C-alpha cells in the first residue's frame, strides 16, 4: 500500500472560511493517523502565479513521501461541465490540484507524471468530494499500480521571466510574505550565470534605494536598512530589517525594479 509520511494542505482561503473548517474536519475524521499541516497564506483567490511562487519557496523544506493538496480556486469553464483535477507524481511526492496551470509552474524544475482524478459537476467541498476519495483510492493501491488515468495534456501556465537587455535586468515582485519582504522572479543560479563575476546595482529609483551586494541573510544589516539575499526556494528577496520592504519602498506584488550589471 502507498502511504504518505505527511500531508500538506495548501489553500487560498483563510482560516475564517467555511472551507477551512470542512477541510480540517475531513482530514481529522478520515485520516486521523497521518500527520498533516495546513498552509494558508494571504493570497488573492485564483492567483496562480502567486500561489505557485509560495509553493516553490516552501517545497524544498518538505521531505520525501509528502503529499501536497493544493485546494486552490478553480473556476469551471461551463456550469454543465465538471471542473477537472489532477494528481501528479514528482520527486517521490504526490501533488493534487486543479487542472488550471498551477502544477506545471510548481513542478517546472522536476520531471512529473500527470494523472486525471475523478471529478463531478456538483461539488460541496473539494476536500470532501474530490481530494479525499482520490487519496483513499491511492492509499489502497500498491506502488506498481496507479489507480488514475494518465493525463497527456494539462493546462499550462508560466512564471514570468526577468527581461534582460544590455546589462539591464527587469525584475518583478512575485510575492510579498507576511513580513512585507519582496520576493522576485530570479533564482541564485540564474543570477550568477548572468552576472558572470561582474559588479551589480539594484535600484528602486522612486525611493532612492540602491543595493550593490548580496547578503547572507536579513540580519546582515542594521535595523531600518534594506538588503538583498537569496531566501526560501533560492529566490531573490529584498527585505528590511525590523521593517517592511513592501510598505517603506513600495515593493508590492507586480512592482518592477532594475538590476544593472556593471562591466567596468
């Protein structure tokens, strides 16, 4: 039998939503012996890129045989058609999510196999009517038999890439965490390849903020000062020690800044 070591439930509804109470009740009543945790960051419902960014940031912290249930808003294309949902297997972990492009973004760095899971038109609770039956069905199978139909074509979406032209790199804030840190669409490996040993300058011109080094962490600068470092998921962050980069420098989701590489 297939059995997860941990179930991670990731939602775009808050703790005060009725969906939250139902989802937690279903998990406790149907799978009481399997550890599970909930992630419920403040996200705009149905905002795929922000949701995918959050998952990419936290994913490396989870061990093998974790099952991730992404209970993210999925608008049906037609009121007479059942919304489609997916299971995916990648890096010894199972993922469950709507077929709306979310999983291809989350798993863009991993070889993944996609499967259709049974759905229905009338859904009272995604957790109760879609995910829990799929989990129980998978747990009753053995490792050599996947109880779902292979899905050859899935809805795809992309994480916006930085725009690079003549030593100038345009970066976009993809996510703001609870502390107001700004997370950008640039990973350490990409940065080092483009940098190629050169000096650089990050500019937020409207606030006269310039950063010319990468810190090891937020605490490399004194309180009240901002710094850049590669944080969770190896994404570039600009953060303010004892403050909010979002509030003090206007680095809210969607804001574009310039990173310039200096040849001389």
